[in-house]
């Protein structure tokens, strides 16, 4: 079946270093991808998205890279801070036709920032 | 700005009891609405979605149902809860298809 998955279940980084979280997807027809951050006991928070007509998009301290050739997505966080500690999910937005979309989530990567 | 509210934040219910979880969205009209369940340490599973009042699509067969009595209100229900219904339930909205979904803070449901 089609799925979205993450390469690393946990990632430990030092405060101030850059973090890279990776994600693989299998549906080559998907045209929209989203990264979410989820802190303990809370709902996922939208970080950044990218459409398939782009290969890079930057936000504040975050960059998403999309490689459609190998169906790979990554989230880069610059100068990682303790407040960045959370579980990060990639999600593939699958167009189902009609008036709705469905998000297919990966299993998540836990980012642990060491002081 | 848009906000989404879910309540209660936590709920403990006995097996066989009914359930009603409510979600409301403010600051937008005619949103797409979604109910997800998240198992511990796992990703999110879509349960129901709605593109308009009274329009509900179910993603997986289960002991739960959803209703949308008003434009910005989405309700998750059960007549008789099972132990397997325990989990973290999240409501989300999006402006339209192929747009980001924005999540509430969820309801932690424990069945005893």
C-alpha cells in the first residue's frame, strides 16, 4: 500500500546545532506535503508546507526540501533550541477528488535537544 | 484569526457508556472538518471528514460516528464504548481541499 514513513524514530542534537529530519513517501502522484510539530499532550502544529512544483521552501529557521526523483522530504531546523524538542510528522496530502483532501501521516520522529 | 476548540481535554469512561466529543471552529466559514485518532507513539489515523453541514464521510468501520449539525461544529459520538476506543482524539479544519489542516489540542479518552 501507499504510505509515508520516517527514516529515524529519534534524533538527538546539541542546542545550537542544525537538525535534519527525513521522510520518505511512496505515492509519486502526491503534490503537497506538510511538516507538523507535536508537543506532548497537544495537537500537531503546522510548521511549513511545500508543493510538488517546488524543491525548496524556507520559513523562520526552518527549510523543507523535496526530492521528487527519490520521493524524499526533509525538514531542516537551524540553530536548534530546547523549545524545538517535540515529535515531528511529515504528511502527504492526497487529493481524493471532489472537495476534500486527506493527510497521510508518517509515524513521527522525536527530536531531543540537549543543552 | 481562526481558532479551533475541543472539549473535554481528558475523559475517563466505563466500557459500554456513550460518548460525545465536541469540536468548534471560529473565524472561518464552511471549513472542511476532520476527526483523527492517534495511538500512543504513532501517527494519526483519519476517522471522519466533512465538507459541509450534514455531510459525513467515514474512513474506517468502527464503533464511532460523527455529525455536523452546524457549519463550524463537529461531533464525535458512540452509543457504547469499547476498550479499543481508548486513544487521543484530534479535530482539525482546513479552508479547502489541498490546504493545511489545523488541529485542536485533542481529547485524551480512557476506557475502563
